[in-house]
C-alpha cells in the first residue's frame, strides 16, 4: 500500500490553537507552491516558506573542505567516464569536459546519508491527573524525564479541559540534531561547493499498536532557538533526567525539577520556537509493521541551525496517543535514521 505524504510550508500561526506551543513575535511567512513528485513510492506535494529559525549567523559548512571520507552517491543509471582513455601503446588521449549546471531543489541528487548526532523525545502530561505520565513504574513528573537513548516513541498532542490553559495539555514532541554530512561525491568527482544547494532530513514514522482510527495527522517542523543547546542524555527509555540530558522542562537537566539551563522562553513552552519552517500531512496510513520515510528538504543555509541546534517535530493539536511513532537513532543501530544528506546539482559530462 502506497503512503501519501503532503509536505507544506507553514502558514503564519500554524499550531496556534494550542497555547502550549504558541509562537510569539514571529515574522509573517510567505509561501510558494512547488511541484508534486513521487519519491520512493511516497507522493509529496511541497510548498516552501521564507520563514527561518532564529539562529546565530554561523557560516554554512563548506562541503568541499569538510573532513570525512570520500563517499559515493551514484545511481546505477549514471556513468562517469574515465578522465583518460588508454591506447594500445599506453598513451592517453581525451579528457572529458565536466560542467556543473545550476538546478533547483526538486532536481537535485542526494549524497550519502549520515545518521543523526542526537535525538530525544520531550514529554508532558496533565499535571494533576497523571503526574507520572501513566508510565510504570512511576518516575515522577513527565516533564522531568529524559528519553535520549529511547529507540522509538509516540508523538501526540492533546489539549486539556481549557483551551487557553497549556498546563493541562498532553504532549510528546521529537527533537533531533545533526553533524554535517561527508563531502558529497558524484561517482569519482568531488562536488563543488556552488553545486551543493540543499540538505535533506529523513525521519521514519510507524503506526503503533493498537491502532486508532486514521485521521491524516499534521506535523509542524520548527528550528530550535539559537541558544537552545541540549545534550541527548543516556537513559534508556523514560528515566529521571540527570546531567547530561534534556527534558520538557530543561534544555540541560540537573536532576528532578532543577535545571542547569531551562529552555529559552517561559515555561510551559518547551522552547522559544520561531515560525514553523515546514509541515507535513500523513494522508495515508504507513504500511503495517513497515512504516514510511518522511523526507524534509531545506536550502543549504539550513545546515547551520540543523547542526548547531536541530529541529523539533510537533504534532498539531488533536493528535491522539496511538496515532504515530518515530524511530529514533538508537533503533536497531540507526538502521532507520533519522538521516541527513546534502542535495547537489548533477554534473554534465561530455566526452571529446
């Protein structure tokens, strides 16, 4: 069964109906509609936004000078000629002419994928009704737990009894941060920096069991605040958040409700989020027991904040428990991601 995933650029105020993640002091965003394509059996409709996360002016990594092994990102249908052609007497003749024409993001080729550097789930439950998150054995307030070494967890976002009281909200969101991918290679050619125009983030989503009725859930993607530096933590499954580690309450835990550093912003916000940079809608159910990849493409400028602060995936209000789960980097030694890749323009190779 195919899986229909719609990717959109977020409109201003996306997710405003839940004050637990209300966005403050954000500039309006403008969008432009992209093309509908089919990638690995997943139909994707994209629209882009001009809104960008609040980040420092960290310069983008130059893929041609980054450390890392040479990797191949080639497809079986593409070939690159040997730079020289040998004759019977051992001399060489002919040098291919290689050009790197400009392209747009939908026309790019991905480099080798690299596993995320850190990821975690940030949890919050109704404080008066289920202070222990409904997790057995009880370990205290849900907002003080760390899930940095958890291999998968559900995403959900349910409002409490009062729409304007975020303290009654129930939420689970996914945060992930990356290191820069290895320098991209096309066959045996180093891709020049000017031809590297984007980055792709891939997350793997699965239907948990037992299932709820499928409601085509929507998820918003935010860049974390420039000062939101958070450690992953090492506790397997939900564990009390000690140092180092991050929880819903703390970007850096100290133990219990105490924080070495709270999230930027005013509690109960998990972080001071800027305008959503992208949204995606799971139109069709992921196949049973298999799930599907969601590919999020960004311009190359996004590499600065994806590698320093990372992004957070927030389900829209009304997404119940049991709707969807995300596979973390600890799942089966990173087999399903999350991953990051460069996106580059294909070369034009002409033989003399």
